[in-house]
């Protein structure tokens, strides 16, 4: 019997000062933002384990458990706009004040069990089940159960003793996971009205967001088949897996007509699946007493498709860039990861240019402009070890996958990217123009390329061809050098181990993407948004030096 409990607590105080001379503060005369965040989390885990060997061939292990998770987050902010005196970072130095606070509390109680069966140390079956009671679900749907099962078979003895086939294991698994909505996503609440106070009276209004009172847990069902094979006394190793994940009753906030008085309804609205392959091949190219060289190759691919969305919903939007027009969106029959936006007008497959020599952005409707999922991701790792010297590196390659940089459009308007280097010049843009007879011919009309061109949202800076980019990359993920010292010096000091190491991570990247590291994501891990980056701290390089001593 094992029991563990812990309490996590932290406080975070933040201050942001934006002057009136910066783009973000120019519309309000500069602003100051003070934020206070307090978090308390409780975690309780009880485990009871049983083991029984029924015979030399048949064994069982049973684990039963209980878990409680409770978290509370208190948030308060004070924002002041309109700086009286530039440069003074005091909220009293502002004209208009805005206050806000919120309390978010989540509670999850779970009971679970796991049964493991083993036969002759060759065949293994694992069955699990868990029931959760989640506070964010409606009371009648708050309890939900989800099981899993996995089977593994050791085939090492199938070919008998030989020097070629060393080890083999085949595996298959099926699992279901349940998930509930976020805090406040069920029902409708009153919120502070921005038009109040009116005189001395405060005011609240109904939120424009509504949560379905009959919402049910989202179900994630995954199936996997795989094999782990090793050859030539483990010098060559191969691991392959095929997986397929289907998500039913996915919980989304879907848009509604504003005439309804609502901006969105949180409901069960999605049914889709994701499938792919994963392959790992590793080999000891050289293996001797003093020298070892190992190569490791990884390759994976992932693709998804939408199986069904409710008939009353045209599309589901995960993220919307706003005026720029780029959305992470799915429609019936789509692939997962599709990006939609506005494109230039094309005639006969070529960009159309008007009588002044400028392109036209078609703003009537959003069309598919890319997909965030890569064609594949691969990596090559190398581990060298010669006596006490070690040298390792890892190269990664991502082919395909489109990406929208949320900060790019403002950068274009301000003339920051190299793509705006052509300025105050007349240029004959590539494309076609009207030939006067109802057809089209190659463009010959020069257009003045100046700041107005780059800032024009009907001509340039809302075109998906400009905003959505290929995010392929080759990256030196990690490189390290180490030295294990084993000589008279270490023996005299009675040291078991003395090693030195130096490493660097994320130091080189080759990519056609114009911006920060395209591996970054604007949204946090676990979100449904793919293909958006920017407006966040970019991925950083890191360097480390290590000294390991043991006696």
C-alpha cells in the first residue's frame, strides 16, 4: 500500500509597460498592466498492489488506486491607459483604469485498476479501467469510465538459437481516454459590462458564450500495432508502430449568428481520426572494446481527417487571426490541420493584376491556403565513444507543414522584413492583365511599390501567399562532447567516476521560413491549434557544462 499527497503553491506578479510611441500603445496613449496570479494545487494518490504467482508459468499483478486532484487559480489585474508622464511605470500615472479578477477551481476524483497477466514470460496481457468524476461536467454526466487493453508476445524463440535474429516482440493495444470541458464552459454566466459604471451604477450582462447543459465527455480511442526486432546480437535494432486515434464527441466552442445574441456555443461537435507510422532503426556500426559508433534513425508521419461535424455547423474554427483572415479550421471531409484565408485573384492559373499593375485579394470567402501537418519528420543521431571520449549529435528534418506567423503582418506594415526591402520603385509585377478582348496577357503595367503597397490590406498584407509560409526545417538539435577520466589521478583520490561534459542545444536551423524558429507554437501544448506561431517567446538556444564526480 502506497499513499502520497502534495500541495503546490505559487504566486506570480507581473508588470508590463508599453509607451505611447510603441505600436501596441499608440492607440491609447500608452498603458501599464499589473497582474497577480495565485495558484494552489492538491494532489492525493492511493495505490494498493497485489502480486500472485499461480505457477512457474502463470503470474498476475493487480493494482487498485484512487486519485484526487484539486486546483484553484486566483487572477487579478489592473490596467491603466493614457500615460500622464512618459517613462514612469506607476499605474497612478495613467488616466483611465480597468480592473478585473477571476477565480478558477477544478476538481477531479478518479478510481482505477490495472491487471497484468503473464504466461511463460512470453505472453503478456494488461487490462486497465478508470472512472472519473469531473467537476466541470453537468452533474448527470459527471461520471465516465474508460478502459484499455494491451497484448505483447515475445517471438524470440520462433527461429531458435542463431546469430542473426536475437530478439523479437509483437504488440497490440487499444485504449480509450475521456476528457471534459474547461472551467465555466457549461451553462451561461453574467459578466461585467464594459459600458458600466453608468454614473454611480454598476452593471452586468449575460455572457455571449453558452455551454450545452447536456454536454458529454470527449472520447479518445486509440489503436496501435507494433514490433520490436533485434538482429546480430543487438547490433541492429528496429522498432515499428502503426497508430490510429479516433476522437468522438470532441468539445469545441463553435460560432453562431450574432443575431442570436451569442458569439459561440461550447458543445460536442467533432468526430475525426489521426493515423500514422513511426519507425526507429539503430545500429552499432563499430563495436569493439575501446571504440563504439552507433547510428539512430527515426522517421514518423501523421495525417488526420474529419469524419463528421454537426449538420448545422459549416466549419469549426480552432484559431482566428482576426483581420488578417488566417484561420485554423476544419470543414466536413477536410484533413486535420487545414489553414484557411484570403488569396489573390488568379486567372488561367496566374495572378491577376489590375489596370494599375496591382494584385487583388479576393475577400468574398476564405479558402484553403495550406496544411500545418508535415509530410514527415525524421532524425539522425550519432553516438561516438572512444575510450573515455564521447561525441554525440542529433540532426532533425521536418518536410512540409505550413505556418502562419501572427506577428508578420504588423512587421510588414512597419517595414521590418527583408521582403519589404523594395521601396519607392516602379516594378512590373509577375502575372496577367486584361488584354481588352475578354482574355488575359502577360502584365506590362509598372506599379509603384512603396509603404502604401505593403500596408494595403486589399492588395498585399492580407494575402495568404504572403502570410502563410513553408515551415520545413533542418535542425541541429543537440551536440555534446564528454570525457570520462580514469587514470592515476582519479584512483589516488579514490574516485569511482570523474567526467566532464559540454553540450549545446537548438543552435543551428536551416529553413525557408522567414521569422523565428518555426518549431515554436503560439498556443500551449495540448491545444487543438496547429499552424500558428509568433506573439510568444521564441525557442531559445542553450549551452551547458557539466562535472560529475562520484566516490
